[in-house]
């Protein structure tokens, strides 16, 4: 069972707070590093900004000295493996017409 968008958003904001506190940073310090207002960073931690830009995520990973993979929550519950996707089936071919002899014989 995968998480809903709301659950992922909650996990992401909690992860931001955990990482920030583990590094001993204030919200203002992180915001300054990211080049944004403190209020904008607070929106990330509160889940108000649900679509941060990729460059913001990258900078967050840098400031917290982690990978994007560790910054972003997994869509799967711990220990759950993604379901294997079915193998791609080739598109059905259209029936080929028999090629006619280009030179028709006249009677």
C-alpha cells in the first residue's frame, strides 16, 4: 500500500524539521542559505508549500548534507517493496498484405 499525497507531504515536512534540528540550524539560517524569506521556508516545514522547486530541493539536500533520495519520502511504507510492473507487451502488428507482383501479365 502506498501513501497518499497528504501523507507524503506530512512526511516531507517532518523530515525537513528533523534534518534542520539535527544540524542545529534555525529556520532563518536555512532560509538565508536558500535565498528565501524565513516565512517561505516555514511554509515548507508547515506543508503550506506543497510544490517546492527542484532547485530548492537540491539546495535543501546540500544544506542538510544529504541526498535527494534521503530528503524526499518514499511512496512506500517501510519494508514494502514496489510491485513489479508487468512486462511491456509489443504492440500488435497489423496484418501485412501480400505483395502483388509489380508486373501484371496481360492475356
